[in-house]
C-alpha cells in the first residue's frame, strides 16, 4: 500500500493540491483573518492568564496544538474548542500522538 510520501500523483492528489493552493493565496488568507485573529488571541491570552500573568512557568504546547486543531475545526466544521481541558480535545490530541508514534 502506498503511503502519503509515496503515493502516485493521480488525479485525486492533483485536485487536493489545487484546492490547498487556492486556499492559501493572499486573498483567501485575508478572508480567514478573523478566524486566525481569534485563535491567535485565544492562544496568547490563555498562556498569559494560565501563567498568572507570566509569574509561573507553563508548557505552551497544548495551547499551540489547540490553535492548530481549532483552525482546522473552524475551517471544516465551524466549531472550536474553548478550553485546553476539554476532554474531547485531549482525546483527539492523545490519539494523534499515538498515531504519529
């Protein structure tokens, strides 16, 4: 079976690349700007607040992962995770980590 890295450049792959290319143009990114602003603000404010205004050290990876997942979720499904403690968010990230290993 072919993997992502070895799959042939069939019509489906070419179509997917065209779609991704059309969604990453300057005008397309401008249309996504409100969503990107919301997620960036959510990440930075979450880190700031949860670190008690920078007084305690925290590991920011969960915030970065939530940002990436939320962008995909908003883009595809119109929903997002508000909290880094959401059980579904944590399960999705755990499953993704397991698959990546």
